């Protein structure tokens, strides 16, 4: 009974009209800065080895299917904690707009929401990793609540929540850039 209540809360949070409106406004700002897909790089941070942390690679794979040419971090080739530092260094040599995408932990009421920043994010912060800041813009999806044993929390996240967050974000990106969603 407790689990179904949490899933209902997550479903309502993921489809929160206010958060989706904020997401759309945020994406429009990025689109106005670079409507050409060639001018944007998405760095989708995470690993396919952890349910909660798979948000990044799942999102990266969705962005590739949508036709974005510069995507770092997919299910086939994740941008995990071991790879992110080298990728951040390589991105410093480019003149493209960088959008960093990652999963994060937050308060219980934030689960299923997107935290949006016109500025970089700090990957791995929830688990105590010290990785370089990345992104001109960042999207962090709150996949679970924070607390003691953050590594355990990210590992034991509902796949449903992660997939819903990927679907909503991919659909909004497709809509803003005028792309077909058939491959999402």
C-alpha cells in the first residue's frame, strides 16, 4: 500500500503542469540561443549500471534518436564518473552551447521534478564525488529523495520514475526543436 502511494505521488509529480511549463520556458531560452542542432552539445551524465543514475544515458540515447548530432553519454557509451572529467576537458575546446543532464536526489516533494539552471551542474555531488562542473545550462532530474546512504538511494530508484522523466524531457525537447517524437 505504501509503495503504490509513492508511485502515485511520483506520477503526479512527473506530470506537474507547473514544472513542465518551467521546463518549456527553460528549453525555449536554450533554443533561442541555438536553434541549430549543430550548435549544441548534450552531455548526459550517468551509468547504465544503476537504476537512478541511468537517467542520463537513457536521455542521451533518446536525444540521439531525435537526431541531435552532438550527444555525449548514451546507453551504449555512458558518460559515467570515470569518463566525465575527460569529456569536460574536451568540451572546453568547443564553442558550442553545452547542456548538462544528470540525475540527482532531492527532497521527497521534489521527486519526479526537474531542477533547471542557466549555469553548470556538479555531477556526482549526491554521492560525494568531486567531479568538475559542466554545462552552460543544466537539467537535473530528481529521481529519489536524498538521505543517508545516497549511493543506496540512487541504486534503488524506481525505474518507472526514471523512464517518465526521460519521456517528458525528450518530448519537450522534440516539441521545442520541432522534431518528430516517434523514436522516443
